[in-house]
C-alpha cells in the first residue's frame, strides 16, 4: 500500500542520517498522501541502519494504524496535528541537530542575520511558548503540535517552513519528505551562523526588510529568478 | 575464559574509537561478569588499532589479574571501585571527549537545558569534588573511584549513568559495555549543546522538572512508551 | 567553444564542493578568457553532482549568453562587474562558507591577527558598505558588484583577493578559477581563526605592520622566497 | 643517503596531513641523524600529495644542502636553531593548526586546565615574546628559532615539547619525527579544550600542581606506570 510514499519517507529518513543531523534514532521524517489521507512515518526507536520501506508505518490522520507491525515514532501526534492544520504540506522532519537545538533550548527565535537565512526563511525562525504542566502531563506530543500551530496563528507556514519547540528542538516541513529534510539541513547551517554572528557582535539585530524580501522572493514565489524552474 | 565478555569489551573499545570520542589511547571500556565476579578491561596505553579480544585483561574485583599478559588500564582501580559499589552496572567507559571534558575542567555540573539531555540523564550530570593532595599522592585511581561513589551518595546511578571527574573527564556506565559507550557518546552531544546554549544565554538554568520527568520517563522505567521494547 | 575554460570552471566548482565550503548550490565559480572577452560560469541552482563542462554557460562581458541552454548563476552580474573593473583577474568564487559569512553578517572586516592571514591577504579583509533600498530594488546583483569595486577604490585587489559583502558572504578572486577557490578556502580558515582569537582576547587588534609585510612579501612579489617558483 | 631518515620524515609529514592539522603546504616536519649531524626536511611549498622520500632535503646543521634538488622549507633556519640548542631532540613539527594558532595569535600561554594537558605537557605551554622590527627584517626564521630558545632559558624542553610563536603558530618536538607530530596533534586537542573551558569559566586558572605532577609523572620518567613500556 502506498509503496512510493513509503520509499520516499524511508529515503528521507536515511538522508537525515547521512547529513549527520541525527545520531542513534534522534529524528524522524514523515510524508502524507493527501488524496488517501494517509501519513507514513518512521517507527519509534529504530536505528537508521535497519530502516527499510517495509518498516515504515502508515496511519490515518486520526492516528489509527493502517499498516505496519511496529509502534510509530513517539512524535507521531505532533506530525498529525501539523498535517491537519498546515493543509498544503507534504512532509515533516524532526531532529535534535546541534545548533538549531541550542536556539530551541535558549527559547530564542533565530533572527535573520544574513542572506543565507533570507534565501530560505522569510523572517526570524519562531520558537513556541513553553508548555504548561498540564500540557506536558497528558497528550504531550499532541500538545506540542498544538503549540506549534498556535505559534503560526499570524505566520505563513509556507514562507516559514521551520519552528523551534521551546526546550526541545526543531521541526521543519515542505511540499514532500525530501524537502522537509532539506529545510532541516539549511536550518542547522543558519542556526550555527546566527549563533556565531551573535557571539562576534551581540548587539546585531536583523538585516533590512528590503534585503530579506529581495533574497526570499528571488528564490520563491511568482517573480523568482533563481534556479532553472521558474 | 569468558570469551564472549572479552569480545564484547573489545568491540565496545573499538566503537569508542569509531565514534571519534578518543584519539590515541585516551579512553577505556570495561565489562563485568557478575556471576564469576570477573572484570574485563583494555590494556594500558595500547593503540585501538592493535586491540583484539585476546588482548583484553581479566581481573577479579580486588584487582588480581586472572588472565592476560599486558598491564591493565591505569584507570582499572577506578573501574573496580565503581563495580563494587554500583552493583547492577555491567559496563564502564572513560574518555577525554572534548565537550564533556570541558565541563569537567571547569568543575561544573552540566545543567539539564533541554529534552535531549532529559531523554538520557535524569537531572544535571554531577561533578566530583576536587581531590586532596593526600588522595592524589597515593592510590590516586582508587581514590578517583571513591570520589565518584561519594558524589552518588544521594543520587541514583541507574538514572544518572555519567559523572564528570573534576579537572579530568567523564566516566559513564550502563547495563553492558556497549551501553556505557552509548552513554559517553550521548554525554558528549549533551555537553556540547549545553556549552553553546550557555554561551547564547548565560542566565539560563534548567528546564522545568515536569518536562525533565516526562522525557526521561517516556524512555525509561515502567511507563516508558518510546521504542519497541516496552 | 573554449572547451578548456569550461573544464577549468567546472573543475573549480567541483573543488568548491569537495572542500565542504558549500552545500546544495550555495556557491559559484567563474573564469574568463581575456583574449576572447568571454566569461564561463556555473548555471543557476544546479546541484554540483549534475555539473559537467558542457553545462557551463558562456557570456560576453555585457552579459549576453554566447553558449549554453541553462540560465547562468543569479550572481552573474556581480561577477561581470568585477571582471570589467579588476582587469587582471582570471577567476571569481562566491560562497556562503560558515566563518567568512559570519564576519560578513556582522559587517566587520576581518583583522589580520596572525601570520596565517598575512601569508595570503595584505591587510584586513574589507567589508562592503550596506546597500541602499534603491540598490537592492533594481539591478541588485550588479549593484553588489559596484559596491565591491567601490570598496577597492583605495585598495590593491591583487594583494587583497577577497571581500565580504555586508549581510551576505564572501567573494574571492585570483589569476584563474582554481586560485579563486583556494582564496575562499584560505579565507574560511582565517575567518575561523580570527573569530576564535577575538573570543579569547577581545581587545586584540592587528599584528605589527612589519610582520604583515614580512609574511606577505616572502610569499608574493619580486623578493618572494617561499615555494619553488621564484 | 640516510634513506631511513628520509622515509621517516616523509611519513611524518604525511601523517600531519592525514591528521587534518594542515591544509595545502601549511606545515613541515623534520628529523635529524645526530651521528651524521644531518637534518632532513620537507621542501618549501610542495603539496603533501606530491611528497616522496626522494623529495626530502638533507642539510647540515649550518644549513648547507647536502642532498636534494628543491629549496628546503622556508622555516628551515628555525628548525636548525632548535636542533643546535635542544641537543636531545630528534624531530620537529610546525603547523598552523586552528586552536593552537589561536592561542599563538592571542600571544597567551595555554594554561594547564586539566589532566589531558598534564598527561603530555608539564605546565603551561609557553609563548615567545613578540619579535622586534630588526629581528623580523633580517634572518627572520633564524630569529624565530632564537626567540624559542630564549623562551626555554628556564624551562625543560624535554618536559615541554611545544611552544607557541607569538602572532604565528606552534612548533613541537620529540625524540623522533613521528613523536613531534603526535605532540602537535595533542597540542591541538589541548588548545581547543582550554579555549572552550575559558569560555565556560573565564576566571579559571590552572589545576593544582600536585595533580599536574601526578598525571605527567605517571606517564613520563622513572616512576611512570602508564602503558606497557616502563
């Protein structure tokens, strides 16, 4: 069932490992087939070395397992909440990559300090509010998803395909699983650049809005002129 | 004698090398067979490239060599003291890995600044007190073990499988040699994350106790629901 | 047409990738044949894995495409402006390499803090002024080139083969494409050294002029005595 | 002539490259045959990829070339001055490795902040005084050697096989070329640990003298008990 989706999700998980953004089983990538309403996700606590398309778990958007022997990633309720609310995304990636996690641990948004950031993220990468005791106690992973959705109340998730969960780490997304991994890889670079730039010049804020728009929009949207596909 | 234990200890030492946590002979892993009361450990100052299961040294818990031609690791008395006092552990690992060593050199415990830490260590990773001149002068390695045990007087070593020896570096442990190496690898990641997080936000303390418990306990103990083995 | 130049430019782009200064398509190298007045440059947004000499685009110095099916790098107008003004250079390289980009983001020149820097760059690596809204709005990439040229009004670009574009990242150049990549690789090392040196000793300024001259001139110019080619 | 020495020096230079302490030709290793009074050293500006034992240059202690077609390393007069004054050393290594160079650029000795340092270097790694204009102008490389020797007036170079040349980078030595490279590799680790430890705890000074002696002397000298060779 949905063989291509399982291959795509498996390959995106392996790319995550190859990119050195995760060690052990510290990350997961999912994908969705919107027509079927089926999400494919990595099983929980499985080493990347053992991962095959057949091991990928299929669930419906309410979290009922449709196919698969293993328990799905413990972060599955977070993924499902994002698929339910960000209706045009096709893949989600979660990591504990070093530098993005540092900003998440500091509970600080990553300011846009240069054009590398502006090429991918249209503004500062936001951080969720800290969760309440009650939210942590029951349905923690679902509530993590809700906190992310709340953070995007006034933000365009298509122009900002990343969030930092406070005290925890990043989630990223994209039109498909591979693109969600690319967003995590870029976020990690941007997070390291921002950290070191702040160390060099603590008083620095953001680049001018005009420059942010120039770089973001030359790569994305109707008037883009970067690459070969516009 | 105890061929499987020697293979396991040799393999764990090689994994330590592969993980890039050690250069030259700066680390050692041991394991114990509790039924026999026999400890297997790396020989002193031997390059990992030359290490084979046959080169592993066997000792009893008082440090008498039971099998092996070479001198055991100079840190052996520290390992034995831990096996005598932490009666359920099955493997011990010692490294000078960069970031864990930095916290040890600073004589500061690693605060729990995020869920990556909370997933493995149930609270701040403790640091031993500095040793006295007398303790350094005679039986230094044994006294290192005693200082670690003293540090855990009011701590549960099963929930905190790591310690920083002041001015020196980390020791970690687990149910077997491989798991003690895993704890060292995770500790190194957590130590680097904590260092950089403190640089970004010096006033940061620890994550809320509720979040610490949630993450630690979803992976460990009776109500764990992470992975496939619960 | 100009097969050797296309091979040289392709190879220099691949060397940039191998050096780990770029991920994805975050960089570009060009070269020029001064006799023909033809510039060869990487196509826009193409992965390095797919790059072959046949894919390299040829343009005249006014930007008219002479050969090639694909759109040239979006930074092409910057390259052309540099070739028009720095008449003896033969290759240009642009990256978003981590540490050079950090200095660019901080809008700070890289001071010459040691002989590693002095061996390649005869003074602080300059940073362009920030661009005006008007300059960003229209002909942004051309104006980037003009800002670089303006920065070198009183500087010798042969003795300073690198610049930091404010808020953006580095451009480097040299007598040929390969040497422009070498300048980027050295710049990245020097930028990391300078950043960490400033962290260790914030009040540090530059090495003495005499030492700078000694190191720069023993490798470059008429009285050089480093290497085999003088 | 002296074929084994040339092989040893060539191999030590290649080990330097493999260790990632140098890029391009930024480093050199030499060795000496004390019976013959002949020094073997890398040629100047030659890439490590092209280096073979036959390319190694032989000189007497006054710098006269005894064998070899190429120009010797421009740092040769520094090496010779050290061989003339540190009469028991057998190999010398010079690099611009990242973290050791940072301390050299900051003109600060590396304090002994932990036992990793104490295992190899018996006290803080010293830094030379800055050189005068006159010393830089003529016989610069010879004067670099003299400044190192002056720094060791009251230091035991056998117990401190490393120095930082102010504004420049490290030199290390040992009983043979391979051991001089090992000292550079260890120095680089120790320099990085010290830098990050100071960032975490700026007020930190040195570990207690007793602990320094314990660690240094358990690996070196008559009462050593680390390794298999004592």
